[in-house]
C-alpha cells in the first residue's frame, strides 16, 4: 500500500496516511492536471488550501445528493480503516 506524506498545521509536523490503489491512481491523475508548484494538494476557488469547514461542506452536499445521513469526514476515515 502506498502512503502520502504532508505537513500538518502551522508547526509543519509531517503526517503519513495510507493510500489504497484507487486513491493513489486518483491523486496521481490529479497531480498530472494541477500545477507542479509546492502547496496544497486541493485548493479552493480562491486559490488557497481547503479548510476543514470547506471539506465538511462539500461532503455534506454530496451526502445530501446521495440521500445519505450522518456522513462526516471522520465517518469516511473509519470506513477506510475497515476497508
């Protein structure tokens, strides 16, 4: 299994997260399309990094469209760990 390493927060501590093959492929495809400049992996419409609240909002919209209840980023994290 692949991993992704990123700096977390203002103190620049690094965090390593596992990536399954599907996630690795999706991120590699995204990296081919976006700028190769260092910075956030995913950006907002204004060009900055996505905030926690923005991710929660995006996920809530997708969950609503899919008629799913009680879906949060934390829920997805637990679902992935069981996968």
